[in-house]
């Protein structure tokens, strides 16, 4: 008889994000509704599209052009000039949901205002964990025995996040560094796989990071800030922390004959 067991699965490189919201009754409905509806990719796209003008201004300080649809090699850049709004809406159309749930906890904090006076405030923290899977590429890599190379490229790209504006993780210099790190290649097939797929995987990882950013900043925090403005309250800052060196092992339930 088959008994359920729990099987180890290789770790997924993940992005852990925590958003710090003031714990106030007036905000609870907005936060919960935004999270609940955030699973629906079409709702998020609609919200992003409706806020295109504002997002262009709000993301001006982002290290890369988050609203550039041509960075990932999925769209051909037109020959004629294009408005910022048109470009941004094309990028929003490429958005793919990476959001599958959230956790929440509360902390009590003491803060200093600009005059050095302390005040206390309860803070509600929404924790989001985004897992990179790249399912199609992952399946192909496993099929040909190169899943270790696939995972190595993902880990490498996520470590190398500090590019100067204009650089990209799929540039030739990044590719060369990765290939040199793994010399000598003991199995030729793995080297060929890396040569052929490094750039594509790097683009997918970067797009995944930026889809997570669009969801977190452009959708979730924006919905909250709209509520703050609507209630005529003042919140000086909304904090977001991001941890890129997180791995998640999903120990999956299975059945096997014992």
C-alpha cells in the first residue's frame, strides 16, 4: 500500500520582501483587498496601466529603466520615436504574476521624528516570498542533465545585482565571468548548455526581479499610498526590505510503495 511521504526538492532561489505598514484601522481593508486581488494578474495589470503616468515619475530613481519593454529581448524596438507612456504600457503588458500568497505579523516600534522626539507606533509587516522557477527552462535542463548549470546561472545572476545603469546581467562581460568561474568544464555538454542559454536565463531572472518590483512598489504600496491620500493622513515613509540571498526548499508530499 502506498503511504504518503515528504520528498526533498532542490532549493529555489527566492526573493523575500517585507513591507512595513502602520497598523491603523483605516488601512486594514485596503491592504487586505490589495493582497487578495494581487493574485489576479489581470487586475494588477489594469491597476498598473491606469497609473502609467504616475509610475513613470515614481520610478524615476529606480536603478534601471523598469518600464522599458525592450530590455528582455521579447519585443523588437520600433524604428520610430515612441512616447514614454506607450513604452511603459508595453512593459506592463509583459508583466507576469509571481505572487502566490503572503504572511503577516506585527511589531511595536519606537521612532524619532525630525526634532528628535520619540513616539511609539504599531507596525504591520506583510511578508512576501517570490520563488524563481523558470519551469520550461528548468524542465529542459533536467531532461538533458544540465539542471545544475541552470541553477548555477540563476544563483550567479542574483548575486550580481550591482550593475551600473545601462549594464545588464546578460552582457558579454557577465557571460565571460561565469564561464571562467567554472573552468575547466569537465562535461562538454554542460559547457555547451551554458554557452547557448546563459543570456536567455539571465534575462528571465532580471524580468522576474522587475515583475516582483512592479507588484510590490507599483501595485501594492501604491494602493496603500492612495488610501493614505484619500484619508488625508500623513505617513512620511513606507519601508520595504528585500533579501535576495534566500533559498526555499519545498518538501513535497508524495506517495511511494514502502
